[in-house]
C-alpha cells in the first residue's frame, strides 16, 4: 500500500471509532443552587433522528448577501430567529430515539436553550454534522440506485434472444 492509501485507511478507522463511541461534551450549570457539570454524549444518528434533523435543517434560511451587507444586524436577527431551532437540533441529536424525542424533546430543547453558549453550540453542531454520517447514507442510496435488478434492459443486452 502506498502512503495515500494508508492515510485514507487511518482516517476511515478514526471515523468508525468516532461513530461507534460518539463525542462527549461537558456543559456547566447548576443543580439545586450548586455548581454542576452535565455530561452530554452525542452518538451516531439513527435514520429516524436523521429524518427529524433534516426537517429542521431545511427550516434554516440564511441570506449570505445580507450578512455581508450588515453582519452585526443580521447576526442578531438570525440569533433571535434560529436560537430555539438550533437548541432543538441539539436536543434531537442528543435523544436519538423515536420515543425519547417524542417525550423529552420540548424539555431538552428548553434546557439546551438556556445552557448552551454560542461556542458550545458551534462545537455541538460540528459534532452532530460529523456523526450524522451522511456520506455513508448517500453511498448506500447510490449503491441501491446502481444495482436495480428489475430495471428494464436494452434489448441487445438480453440473454434470451428471439
């Protein structure tokens, strides 16, 4: 194996380890007037959670021209418009289960809304994006699209000829 193949193999192994173990974060807060650190682990998203998250991603609308024209004003507008939506994204990624999402997503959304800083939100968003593993999902879709056994074939390629 050459050097490039080894690098790709090591990168793939690191990604598989990350996907199986998840990413661990600490969020400082309070519990009954005492300082407490909450430990949050984000794991690879299940397909149902990925579906929920995709619906939320599609609700985010950002106009880059407005950001370039007036960055401070647009940043404040986006923060007000999307803060709760981003807290919901983190909550759904954290819960990662149909029933947990249905039962606890509102509570966890509000909890994350009041516990996350913008820097921590950025870190969590990056982790969620990495752990969504959309590359393997798209690869499996492409594989299914290529391997269609019932697809009509060209008459010249048929085994049985008339």
